[in-house]
């Protein structure tokens, strides 16, 4: 596409005046038509091509060179910094930080997407210079220049998120705890804020390689997941202990099995809804330990009476739960083996020293069929 040059004078002042007016429209929700968007893209394009001429290039100082066109970039950076700092000031005065942050993040993300499109040529221009810097005679600094989307993320992180992240995390976890208690919450808002933690880790300068998945998720893991798992474990340890204390006896233990299975199903849905897929497995493992792993003695206590009364549905539920944790089935299997041996010896003693072959075989088959059926169900 051939771009029409809007004016023969592509000075920094003229270009920035046009771009700044466009940014005000975008960031302060006045909207922007397609025609105006193309005009602003053209202004940025014309400026970058105009300064990329020998006559316009600044000479190196002490063997160091800046990126060509960095002056416009710095003005965009300053604009974003001022805008985000102002959001941080507003957040201090807002009663509901979570709600304010979610709306501010969504609007900022949409606005910077438009800005990134306007500056698409400048992004390519800087990437090209970063690539050429590797073989340049001069020392060209590339670690302080970002494509616009990454610049916007870095500024949001440095001047807003870092100031409120601890409070945000507490509020997010409080909301999720309320949901666990059966209360209605705005799950879309919670999900949106958590997603911002994930997105913020992806910002790198034009001179850096694309971050690894681990690097991209470092903010999310350090600022949210670690605390989320800690509070999840604490919640379910307390809940499980209280439930068992309030519901003693075999019926209480049976109800605990039902509640544990229900809770784990709910938590799987919750993890899938709120967490990045890379952390759902870890979160569920810790949740399973909190609900099941610390209650292995309860499983063994419950197993014997359930087996004696052939409560196959409850036995199957116990098996499904126990196999979710490391060594969860070991004590149950050991107890099962002891019961089979004891039952066999008791049956043999009951037929006397010289039993009729038919009676003896019948007893053995009865034991085999009973425990084989239970083993198949579980």
C-alpha cells in the first residue's frame, strides 16, 4: 500500500501534535474513525522515514548511537507513563480497587491495541535497527526500547500494578473464598484481573529474545499462584477438620467422602476457570493433599465398616479419592489384604478339621466372589 505523505514537513513537533491528539481521543474514550486512524499511522510512518536519512541522523557520541526515531518513541512513552500514573492516583481514592482495576485494565488494553496499530511501522523500524545493532560498528543500546504493546505492559507494571498487586491478590483470593462458601461473585471480573497478571510478564525489549513460558508467567506465579495455593490449602484443611469434628461416627465419615469428592470436582472447575493451564495441575495436587492426603487415617477407619456392610458405592468413592494422592491406596490395600486373609482363615475354621469338599469349596468361592466383586467395583 502506498502511503500519501500528508505534509512535506515531518518534524517531531508536528508529528507529535497529531499523535497526541489521537491518543487523547483513544485513551479518554472519545473514539476514533478509520480515516483518522490511517492518517495517524501515516504521520508516524512519514516521520520514521524522514528521520532515517543521512541528513536527519544524529552523529554518534563517544561511540554510542541511539535508535533512529527514538524521540517520538520517548514522547509516546512519557504519555503512557503520565496516563498510568494518573490511574494509580485514582485507584487510591476508589473504594472498590478490584472493580476499578478491572475496568481500567480493559480500557487500557483496548487503547494500547489501537496505539500499537498506529505505531506498527515504528515497531518494525525499531526491530530492524535492533537486528542491525548486532553487527553495528557503534554501540547501540537496545534494552530500553520496546514495541508499543510491550512498552505499555512494562509501564502498567512499573507505575500501577506494582503499587497495588498485594492488595489485588488479597481481594482476588477473598472473592474466590466467598465463592467456595457458596456466595455469588463476579467471576468474569476475577478472571479478567488474573489474566492481567499473566499478560504483564510477556514484555521484552526489542533487543531481547522472546521470553520462555516460565519467564512470561513469572509475575503471575510469584504474585498470584503462590498465594492462591497457600490460601486454598489453608481453607480446605480448616473445613475438613471442622466437618469431621462436627460429624463423628461412620455416617459422618461417609458424608465426608461425599463432600470431599464434591469439593474436588468444584475445585477442578474453579482452577480451569481462573488459572493458567500451566498451574491447574499443581493447584489441584495441593488441594487434594489438603482434603485427602492428611486424612488417610480416616479412610482406613472408614474402610473396615464399609467393607463389612458391603457399602460398595462408598467403597468406590473412597478408592477414587485415595488414588488421587501419593501412597493414598497403600494403607487401604494393606487393610484389605489383612481382611481377606482373616476372612479366609475364619471360614476354614468354621468348617472343622475334616470338612466335606463341597462345603469347603463353597466357603472359599463365597469369599472369592465377595471380595472379587468389591475389587472390580473399586
